[in-house]
C-alpha cells in the first residue's frame, strides 16, 4: 500500500496530476495498488537461490514481478472484482 499512497501523495502535492488524463491517473494508481500484491517478503535472489515454488513457476525470471502480475490478473478474472467487464 506504500506505493499507492506515495503515488497518490505525489499526484496531489505536485502539479503532476495536470499532465495526466483520467485514464492515465487510473492506470498509475491501479499499477501502484498491485505493485507488490501478495509479496512474500523476500527478493528475487532469495526466491531463486532457495528454489522456492514461485521461482520454479516463473523459471527464475522476474519471479516476484511475474507473481504480482499473475495475482492481479487472477483477481480480475473473478466476476465480482472485474471492473473492466463491460469494456
């Protein structure tokens, strides 16, 4: 939640918000929200060196980044969470 809070603070406290369209602000805040979703508290090197299940799933390539994106997309597949359903 820190990344989301930081982005929101930056947008509100600077003139940055004036340079974005609404869809850009939404995309920024959504990306910030899912940036570290379901983070295990380790870094990529730890995941790879410990041969964690995540490292095996993502073949030691951008393990945590791939995991965060996967969790976000799996959540969006749920009927009640898919805010893009009508798009």
